[in-house]
C-alpha cells in the first residue's frame, strides 16, 4: 500500500508510527486513518 506523506492522512500515519506520540493522539490518528482507508481504499 502506498505510504502517504503530507496532509492529514500522512500526519496521522506518522503519529501512529512514532513511538513518542501520546495515547490520545494515537487514537485520533488511528481514527483518521481508518476513516480514510474506508473511504478511499475499498
């Protein structure tokens, strides 16, 4: 799967990938990515 760089989705991916990001940030990023995947990667 293509890796997104830049934009909301790329930022969310980076947040999830980085070990230093906080739990709330991670869950928000996960939601963002999940929504994006559902919408754009059927």
